[in-house]
């Protein structure tokens, strides 16, 4: 089976009702990114940051995967698919994708603020108990924090993602403005000659020649990509 690697961003979840970050009315217009999603912001006001992510988790229970997530999961019938997502939601998994790498963390997980990547400290929250309370502690006694890669922090999964990109036979980019590194640089690991498809309703600069641009929303674009790659009409 050919290996298909998809790099996804907030745009794939937009049709599920989750705001993107940088579009008009996006999340970073309502909340200063430095305050709620940076390492300095966390140090300055952990309660505010935990509350912000409590709110994002609450929203996650009201949304469902959309057709784009579902069609991407269904490509597993034809390809060895790996999803590298910048999203912290769990909509790829809920749509049935079985190989998902989260570059920027996961909303439903919390961890130690002393050792965020220590597997022993990472806890998965449940629907009945998803709010981090002020002063709540992780297993190692440090303040419990979201399992989110904040700005100014290293991206631990980037090497795994770069290896996947370098092994891809087909590379697909869906719904990301490619503003944030190192994720935006993954396309440079794709071997030359490998077809690259980019699905986004707006112009996005992939900094690469030879990209097939499908200028559509994620759900329409995934339907078109499925037709192109499998010949199936969906
Ligand atoms: P952005 O908000 O920067 O970009 C969203 C992209 O989705 C844009 O290119 C939009 O044109 C596109 N888009 C909007 N609606 C769409 C739709 N219906 N279908 C397809 N595409 C659509 O979001 P990201 O690129 O994901 O990190 O942002 C990257 C990172 O920056 C995020 O992971 C987050 C953020 O700060 C952290 O919080 C650590």
C-alpha cells in the first residue's frame, strides 16, 4: 500500500464548528495568544490558561467530526494513512483515523508543569471530569497544566512527523495557514517527485513548486481528492 501522509490544521475542523486561529473572527482575535497559549502566559497566569482550555474542552463535546475527517479516515481502505495534525481536538480519532500524530498536544490530556512529556504524568480527562481546578496538582506534585505545546516550547513529536513526511508517497495539506513552525516546514521533508495536494478555500503559500491546489473547503476538497486518488465518487 502507498503511504499517504496528511498534515492538517484548524481548517479541517472549521466545518465542525471549531474556530480557526487566524481567520477573521478567529480564536487569536478574541484571546491574546501570548496570554493563553505561550509558555510565558502559562507562568504569568496558570488559572487563566487552564480556564481557557477548560472552555475549549467543553466546546469539544458539542461538535462532531465532519465529512473531511470522515473521508480522510476512509482513505485507509486504499492507503497506509498517517495524519499529522496541528489540532488539539480529537475529531480525527472520532472519525476513525487510526494513526494520528498530534504535533501541538491534545485537549483531553493534562500533564505535569515540571515534566510535561513524562508519560507517567500525562492523564486523560473524561467527559464527567474535564475541568482543571485552580491549584490542582499533577502526579509529581507540580501544577497540573494542559497537554498543549505552548508557543516558546519545543515540539517533541516533530521528528516522528518529519520521518513520516520523508516516507510519504502522497502528501496532503488540509486547512492550515502554514504560519507556525516547525509544522510548516514538514513539506520540505517530502521526497522530490512525490505529489503534494493542498486543500484550502484561501490561497496558502506552501513554499513549494508543483503543489496541486484544491481551492475548496475541507469537506468539498476531500471529496475531490478521494475522486482523484481512488476514482470513487463520494
Ligand atoms: P490557522 O487559523 O492559522 O489557519 C487556518 C487555515 O484554515 C487557513 O488557511 C484558512 O483559510 C483555512 N480554512 C478556513 N476554513 C476552512 C475550511 N472550511 N476548510 C478548509 N480550510 C479552511 O490555523 P493553523 O494553521 O492550524 O497552535 O494554525 C497552526 C497553529 O497555530 C495551531 O495549531 C495553533 C495556532 O496557534 C497552538 O495553539 C500551539
